[in-house]
């Protein structure tokens, strides 16, 4: 087993998980081999479904993810092995043809909706973080992101939020907050909390690496 560490960052859709993951990555990349792993890349392969059928998938339910593969690959990375990680294309609602090779690193930053929900994932993480952002802020961020970056329409974003994003958040994501070692309000704008998180990560790294 290697001496690498995994930082798990969870929270609601558009809560600021990615911003915090990037801040941590930027801080440690100069001194340690670091990478960000997105749980979204482990959405199940839906090549057997038509585009119209894929659109109807509930992407905010834990069952939408191939967490068995994620756990398997995290174990391999912990052992110091290289893995071939899938990637996801939001425009086609399916995995892309691109496979990303992840070589052994010192620090893995894992971010996604259900990082704290899945016990097998939690057990592999050295630090568990929950990003706690108000629902109205998350919705506005998601609306802008999905329209500007993912080619979605206003109606489709609103419909998905009301039908799956909000109820799934309340059922699965919000309750997982109880497993967090650290809770960060307001995501990437909370620089004080991010600085404290980085300090804690540095102390864990000093003990393990």
C-alpha cells in the first residue's frame, strides 16, 4: 500500500465542490503529485440506450454511478498502480470515448455528489469534506453552468432541478453531511475555510508521505 492520501469532497449540485478541489490542487501541485478525480466521470455507461432514453435517466440518484468501478480504481491507486479512468460527456449524456490514464500520485482529490454517501468510498478517504451552500445559490449556479457549458435549455434545467436534483439532494446528499470531518459553507468563496482545510491536509500529508 502506498502512502498516498484521498481527500473526499461532497455537496449539492453547483455547491462549489469543484472550486474547492481546484484550490486544493493548485496549492499542493507544486510540492506533491496531485490530481482531481470527478465522481461524475463514473456515471454508468449508457451506450445501449438511445439519446432520448438517456435524457430520462435520473442522474442525481446514487444508482446512476458505477461506484464499484470507482472504489476498485481508488484501491488500485492506493496500491500505487496506474488506472484507466473513464470520462463523461454531458452533451450526450454518456461516457465519452476518451479514457484518462491516472498514474500514482501523492494526493487524490475526489469530488462528487455522493462521495460521502457511499460507505466504501468514505472508508478510502483520509479527510471528508461537505460543501454546504444555500439551495437558491446552487440553483442559480447550476442554471448558468448547464446553459453556458453543457448546452442545456432553460426549461430542461428547471425541469430536471424540480423533478430530480432537489428531491435527490434532500434524500441522499444532504443527509450525508453527517459523515463530514469538515463542513465548508458557501463553497469556493469561503477562503478562510479553504485555508483551514489546506492546513489540515498538509498535516495529514506530513504524517503519511
